């Protein structure tokens, strides 16, 4: 975690770490951190904000403007970005992209939520050679 995150100051520009992959699900998305092997569930509002910095860098101001257009507040964006930093899913980026990508958000805004799943991937995945798993017949 960088100095800005420890001091409570948000960086002006953010990017999703390259080792974080996203999968869209019906009501949001799931992120997998390939370094820690943890999964993170995002609600629709959180996923919309993550999309702002998924393909490149996005400024906090751009994310706040998007959230305001969808019914969110600056405080909600700052709190959510703080959680992303706590989970080490984003990095400070050198410069924002010239534009924020067009993000489709057709639902009612709710407080952005991220939830880390209790078990990392290596404790969920089992081996095909595990003798405790019954063989298919």
C-alpha cells in the first residue's frame, strides 16, 4: 500500500492493477486478484465505478462526475476508492486517460459495495486427483 493510501489522501488518478481480472455477472461483477487469489464481489454501482479505471487511468474527478450523473455522491466515491486501495486492487496512475469510457448504467444507484470472499482461490479449487472427491460414473 502506498503512502497516499496510508495517509488517507486519495491519488488524483487511478488504474486497476494489471493482475486484477473482472467477470461481469447479473448484478455487478466479480474481481479476481491473481496475486492474492482472492475474489471480490461488486454491486452494480461499484462495478460502474471500477469500469472508469478498468481499461486505463481515470481521475477521481471523472469518477465523481460519473457517480453524480448516476445519483451518487463524492463521499461515496471517495469511500469506495479507499476500499479498493485497502484491498490493493488499484494503483496510482501517472496520468488520466483523455476521456472516461462510455459506461452503461441503467439501474438505480446504490452505495457502492465491495465484499472480499472468505477463501482464496487455492482453497476453493480442488485437484482431479483428490481421493476425497467421488469419481464420476
